[in-house]
C-alpha cells in the first residue's frame, strides 16, 4: 500500500488520520489524527458522530491519552511521530478516487457540487488531465459540513505549476469565481492560525495576501495541495537520516522556488546569516505544512525561525535545513 500527502487512513478504532509527507517507514504510515469518533461531535457519517482535531498540539495530546502505541521515536526522521501500522489501516482514502466518485454521482450535496465545479474550472483552465486531480479534506472522508473548506489536490510538479499559473489569471478576472482573501478574511485566518503559528498580523498579511493556492471559490474557503507524482518521489525511507541540530532564526535570500508550491515545500537559500541559535550552514528552508507554501519568491530576503535539521545521506554527505511547522514559534516572513 502506497501512501502520500493528501490521503487519509482510517484505523481499526474508526479514527481518521491525515497522511503526512511522501516517505514512510516499512509497514507504517506517518499520519496524524484528524477526525475522531465522539458522541458529542458536530459531524456525522451514518450513525457515527465525529469531531475534528485541528491544532498539532491537540493531536499529540490525543495520541498521548488514547493512542500512545502510535507515537514512535523514529530513528531515521529523528523525531517523535505518529506512525500507524499498515496492519491497523482499515480503509485508505484516496483523493483521486473521491473525485472520480463525484464526477459520476448525480446525487451530490451543495458542497460536493461546488467542489466538483471548482476542480472542473481548474481542469478547463489548464491541460491537466482528470487523473492528476483529486479532492482531499473532510469531503474525502464524507465528514464535511455546508461550511467546510474545499481541498483539491494536484499531482505532478508540472501539473501543479500549470494550475498555479492558471489560478493567478483566475484571480485577476473581474468578476471572478476565484479570489484571494480580503483583509477581514485574513484577520479571521490569522486568529485561527495564531494558536499554531505565531507571527505579527502585518507580516502575516504581506505573505498571505499574495497566495493563490488558498482563497475563496464562490464564497467557500479553499486550499489546493500540490503533490509530487509517484515517479518524482526519489527518496526512500533510510536514504537520508535526519537529526536535530538545534533551533535557530536566520536571515537569507531565496534563490530557488522550484518546490515552493508543493507539499512538502522547500526553498533553496543563499547569503544566510544566523540571527539567533545554532550556527550551521543552512542551505534550505522546508516544511511539511501547506501553510508555508508560497511564502517567498526568488530573490526575496526572508527571516525564518524553526528547527535545525542535520541530514546525512548514505554516501556520508551532510547538509542542514531549517524545518518549519513543528512549533508555534516557527515562522517565515519577508525581511
């Protein structure tokens, strides 16, 4: 069974997990709880009520209390992760299969119709094939509400670039079905995210207002996740060993954004100056969280703070990167 970013898995307890990243250990999948069966939950599928778990800290707290067996100190990734054994996976939810279901089902609810309409618009605006598109999030799990987000997935780096370019044009149309968040909506997004990522509001607006992978489609919030094709995923578990090298704040110039729209995302950097923390030759800023996509363009100077990771491949080559998203204090802003 192959798992990648945007998929969901359901375990034998009925808990539904977000799959994280593209590389997983043998017989396990790195994934974090998203929907938990709960009689007091506000979402329902059949006879079972669920609640949604949002913050990363809340997910770890849930795991500590109810599913400590999933918390593994992974020696390759160099950190404590939620890893669900494949033998405990009762169901694997794939975004491309869910989109195929929406396309061939004539009895859709309002949000499902809107989601299909949005993905169809992306398809019509590009040369991207249907099998390179999907629907993730609560719609994938059939646990959405009328106010849920629409979460399309695009597969393949070149397809992702085409969709990204098309979105820039769609955002400029007047009137447009697709638009960026306005100042009031950014304030609401800031208030929601500030529990998990702490930056100032003005810095937040400077980066978020430029993004096109998130915004509004016909009044519905959307976030588009861009994911590599299977053929583009070269790294296998154990090819690179990761370890914590400290925590740091750096100032640097972005020199390569070829993967800045992908999840996981990455920014190659140069002219790095360590402002605080361990002094290491950092060559990249990366994140497994979609909120750090589209943070900066080529040539822009950024200030970023996060976990320093030492990466050593099989040949012994060592590199360092700054990884964002594990702590509320992590950030990346324009200098």
